[in-house]
C-alpha cells in the first residue's frame, strides 16, 4: 500500500477512543509512528499539534487534505527557537484576524520567558490556534500550516514501515 492509498480513509472530527472509532490527523500520525493511540503524539511539535487539532476539527469537507500532512507532521519536535518562531507566526496571524495586539504581545513575552516546548501546551496557545483556524479560510490556514512546518528541523519521515502500518490500519478500520 502506498501513502496515496490512505486517501480512502476518512479523517474525522474530534478525538477517538480507538482507531476503529475513527482518526483525526494527529491520531493518524501517532498510529504511523507506532505511538499509542492519541491525538497528542510525542513526535509532533506541541505548537503544530495544537494548530492541527483545531484545524482538523474545523475543516469539514476539506479535512481529507490533511492526509498529505501526516508524514510532514511526524518528527517535528524541534528546539526552543523553532517553537518560538512558530508561536510568533501564530501571534501575527491572531492579530491579523482581529485578535488583540496587546494579548498577542503578552503571549509572546510569556513564551519568551518560559521553558519551551513544555509551556507550549497552554490554554493561550489554544486561543491563538482556534482564532486562526476559525477566522481564516481553509486555504489560508493550509498556508499557515505549511509555514509552521517549514520552521525547525525537517521531518525525517516515518520511523516505521509505512506500507506495513497502512495495512494494519486498513485491517482495523475495515473489520
């Protein structure tokens, strides 16, 4: 099975107890990386994970386009500089959609003082991601996601055999 074969699987909104109940994009990344079933895979930068959880849930008819991002999201955990750069982009996008510049500046200052990436899981980050994915077009949000992915170390791809993992997923989802 090739990566293109994954297009027949339907990504779904929300998180799911088991793969049989459905997969969001992050649960799919966790599956293919051999991590436990979760929408918080350890192999994905927390900033990207927050953005993708929000984006996945708001995409509707275009959600399947996120399948192409599964290998790009894997192994994106990067150093503090990349996390801060990603946060800067989200803060600028937040202001561009009408979010408070004062709130964005406070967040940037807060993140500048914090130990990252652990602190990147804050509620404030959820506010930024939700504002961008809710108020921007899907096309623009995909552009933001591409920009966020371009920051930091490039993904090394899947650590497990893609064809084998895809066959396993197909068995679970079709049984």
